[in-house]
């Protein structure tokens, strides 16, 4: 899709314009990125190397870690470079690519979390049907559907932004190319684009949230006498709460400069903190993961 804008590049303002904070923030987010990459890669390797983790829930967890690893890598390297560079420039093509992959992985994660909630519902409420309901074919279909829906949402969002005309300012008051900061820069009408964005985001949130809510509402009636699955449910509820909580705060359209800065803060939590926490949430008190770690370490030492 071609764009008629006179703007060929954008300038990212970043998190802050205070020079004294650039190096400390660079160090902080570099540490955050290293922990995110190592944590998610380690969890993926554990799942691959241990046969007792080859179950539907760990299959979903593998995909969740893969998505977290990818979508934090979409913008964090550029973000780190911006902390130590004098002019934080991103090309129009680079900005649209960043927006596309960001939307793709975020939308996909919504549906993966939904599939994980459905998996917990079947495991706790319909244990006798679990093997059939969560067969390898069903799991693969759910994951394929998650990525297809994520791809479709990203195409719609990116295509919608590319129909806008940018001709006045090219300064994005953010550290990444997100939808609402780009809408604010457009010198053409954004009414139809805002409707499209609201419809897509609303559909994703309402559909996935409804399935997750119903799944856990039904689980609450059964969980008291099914102790083996309590831990997984608590882990997943924590992840869902963090992801959707900060995600919703991020996408609330606020106009004042004070709220724009708060929006950046919420975006940091949803894009940097949550991907780092997910491996910790699912592994720290998880007996299966602890056994897998001991098995891998035993193989290495022997």
C-alpha cells in the first residue's frame, strides 16, 4: 500500500528529554531486555528438552514465551539506541513495520491467553474429556487461529494508518510507533481510522475477555476440590490481569500532556515489564519446571 505523505521519516521523542536520565534508563532497560530474552528463551528450551512438559498447557506457554520474546524485540533495540543517540530517527517504512509487528504479536498474545484459559477450563471442569478436547490437532488449530487473527488485526491497523497523510509535524511523542501517537500527527481526517481502530481493539478485548471470564467463572465452581490445577490457574490469572490491565490503560485516548506521559508509563509496563515477568510467574513456584531445570542441569554436569 502506498502513502501520499510528504513525511519520509519520524523523530521519536522517547521516554524523556532529560539528558541526565538517558544513561540510567539505558542501563535499566538493557537489563530488562536481557532478563526478558534469557527468561523466555530458557523457558522455551526447557519445554523443548523435557518430554514431561510436552502437554497442551506447556505448548501454549511455549508460544506465549515466543510471542513475548518477539514483541519485546520489535522496539526495545531501537529504544536502547535512542537513549544513546543524538537524533532518534526512524524511517516511514521502519515505523510502519514496527507498528505492524507490534500489533501482530500483541493481538496474537490476546488469543493465546484466551486459549490458555479455555485449556484450564477443560482440564478442571471436564477432566475426562481433556485428552480428546485438547488433542494435538486442536492445540495446533487454536495456535494457528491465534496467529492468523493477530496477522489480520495487524494488517487492518497498519493499513488504516498508511491511508493517513502526514505533512506537518513528524515528531512522535513516544518511544515507539504506536497507533494513537500517529493518529495525532496526521493532517488528514482520522475519524474513520479511529472507528476502525476502536472496532478492532474492542472486538479483540471483548471476545478474549469474555471467554476468559466465562472460563474462570466456571473454574471457580470446581477449583476448591481440584488442588492440582490451582497453581496454573493463579499463574494465568496473574498474567491476564497484568497484560489486559496495563494494555487497557495504554489504549485509553487521553489528550493532556500529563496523561500522555502517564500513557508512556503504562506502555512500559505492558511492553517491557510483563514479558519479563511471565517466565518468572510460570516457573518460580512450578514443580514441573523445577524438575525440568534439575533434569537439564544434570545432563549438563554429566
